[in-house]
C-alpha cells in the first residue's frame, strides 16, 4: 500500500494492501479501495465508493457516493481473466454509477476518456471504449463492446446495444434504444432510435464554421435521398466533399463494424 503524505483518507475508509493513492487524493467515509487500484493525483472519492479490480482513475476525477468502479463484468463468459478499467482525467462520476472491467473477448480493458460527465445511475459495461467529453445522462446504459467517440451526449434512460459505435459529436435523445451505429454529428431520438437529423446545436456550441455545417447538412440529405445503398452513397460523398467534418462521417460509415447503421428517415 502506498498512500502519499498529502492524501486525506477518512478513518472509516478501507484501503487494501497494494493500492496506490497519489498526492492530493481525498478518500471519504466508508469507501473501499482494492489492492490493485491506482488513484492518480487529486482524485476524490466522496463517500461509500467502491473501487476494485485492476482499476486506474486519472487525475482530478471526482467520484460521488455509492458508485462501484472496476467490478467484474456482467457477462457469464467471464472466467476471472486479468482485465482492467482505465478512467481518464477530470471526469465527474455521479451517484450510483457502475463501470465494469473488460473481458477476454473485448481486449480485457474498458476505457473511459477525459472530461466526461456520468450522471447518477448510468452504467458503462465491459470492454466499452468511451471518448473525451462524453456525457451519459441519468440511468442510461452503454452495453458491452460499444465505442462512444468524443463529444457524444447520451440522454437519460437510453440503452445502447452491445457492439454499437456512436460517432463523434452525436446526440441521443432521452428514452431511446439504439441498436445500430450512429454517424458522427447525428441526432437520434425515439423509443427505437431513428436517425432524425444532425446535432446542429452541438455543432454550433463547438464553434464549427458555418460552411462546414452547410456541408454537413447537404451530406446528410445525400445520405438520406441519394441513389444506391447507404455505403455507396457515403463512398460517393467522400469523392466529392472538401469538408473534413463530412469526410469524418464518410470514414466512419466505411470503417469496420459489427452492426448495420441507423439511416436517415
């Protein structure tokens, strides 16, 4: 066990032998930190937090009460493999959030990027790969093996099916069930999520230039109404566009995936 001199550990917390608690960390009342856990500088565990397994939490991340991080996957195929959960910097992980470690079938690591907000009661399953600045709203669930790229917002009570990819900057409306891949900057809503447009509000908030937004809107119309299969439309779009944002959608559609796509209505 290695606890930095500047770390503050409440007397009721349980820190198991082997854990590493870096400078400036705060471990609140009744927390449990397992023997293979690493808390980087200035991590704060509020109270009643369980961090277990092979789990590393990045600098300045704050974890709120009753969250459980690094517990074994909810997967009957899991046989005790040496798997990990790696959480990046400056995340806000609210009450009752669960994040599981990986499985052999998914590369043995669940990874969460930097600057995310994971609201109360949401779940990040085994082998998920979560990008930077992702927001997962209350009680949403991201299933195993999903890839959630940077700047995605997943609304409250959503379910993201296993193996689904959600492209950068997309937004998923509340109470949607997403069963297929979502293109970058897409807007998905409905009980069974449908691709209903672009995340225009998010694009404007990030300061995306107007010509690029115009190009994205034209690209969306081509994907919705052009001739041929969805991938064929995307391939033609890639040959015609000069926008890096549109090219990002093209690369996403033509990339490797185990799922089909949510296509424009």
